[in-house]
C-alpha cells in the first residue's frame, strides 16, 4: 500500500533523479515492512500515558497486538500461513522469556501486573519476537528478496539451533557467542541477499543484513525499556541505555528468524514481484 503509493508519486523522478527515487522507494518499502513492528512500538510508547480503566498496561499491549495482527490479515498484508509462521516465533520467544526472567536467571523483569501472562512473562512479550519475523516476511515480498549461495538448509538449521540453545546454556557453561558468530561468518561467507528497491537489483552479504537488523532491534529495545516495557537489572534505579554489546545477541537471534523464513520461502516459493 505505502510502497505502491510511493511508486506512483515518485515516478517523475525516474528520469531526472533515478538514484534518489530508488533510495526513497527503498525507504518507503522498509517503512511498510515495519508496519507491525512500528505499530506495536507506537502502542508500547502510547501505553505509558494511555490508561484503560480495569485493564493493566501489559494486557492492553497484548490485546492491541492481536488487534494489529487481525487488521493486517483483514487488509491482506499478511496471510494465515504467515501468521502461523509468526506464531512459531511467538512460541520460541516466550520460551526464551520464561527462562530469562526466571528467579534463577533474572536477566530482565516485567515489573507491572498482567492478567494475560504465563508465569513471570506477559503474553505481549512474544509479539516482540514475532515483530522481527513479520518485518522479514514483509521485506521479502516488498523488496523481492532472493538468496544466492545460501548454505544447505540442514546446516543453517543446525547453526540456528545452536544459537538458540546458547541463549539457555550460557548460564551454566561458557558463552559460545563469539565462536558462533565466527561460524556464522564462515557458513554464510558466500551468501548474498538480493533485493530490488526499484527496477535494479541490489545485493549485500547475508551476514551484514543480520548485523543491520540486529542494530535496529537494539534501537527499538532501548525505546521499549525507556518507556518501561521491561527492565534490566542496571535500570532498576532509573533508565540507562542498553549497552551496544547487546547488538550481537540480537543479531544472533535474527539469524534464527531469518533461517526459518528463508526455509519457508525456499520450500514454498511464489512468483517474483512485478
């Protein structure tokens, strides 16, 4: 929708300033790809001031996320098959949240009450992970993403599983984050992601896309913690920035999402975008 309007509005630049047009089209397509993540982040921000009598803030976020998802289906921005894929990320994220917020770990906490919760985790938390996958699904379609020299799916899945397992095991054994990052660079060293902002196909190394998405998730995380969506131990006496070292964690988690989306796109390909 946004991209189609921009495509028409920017058409006069096709001959006068083609690179500017391509850059702007890329920005508008990225904006549309972030429709779920952006809407949810906006709701999270507004919930700091918006109060519904009898409804806890975390419950408002949960119901609001469901409403956003239903609206995207009604507007045909996502299909039920894609929603099923997002549900998988919701589940994986919730399992990670249950572990990280448990008393024996305490990596972060949700200090406010909620009715819709499992243990210490409000159910809206899973949508934060699903938002990453939603962005990938939308960007894949809008930018006509294709992968070249992608490693065998079994190898990519094995690496993604090792990354996910390390988020749990690093509390008992040595943190394998940096060896895993080295493996990512090795496994994906020949892999490129091709995308088409306008007519011309552009490309970048797949590993670089992991880092860039991880960086923007880190920015969103700082916004979320600033507005009290959750709290890290060093933020209990007042907000403080989440250190940039967390970018590596998000980049690794992005790989898990990317591999699953890539697998589905390869197993169930669709026609290229016009």
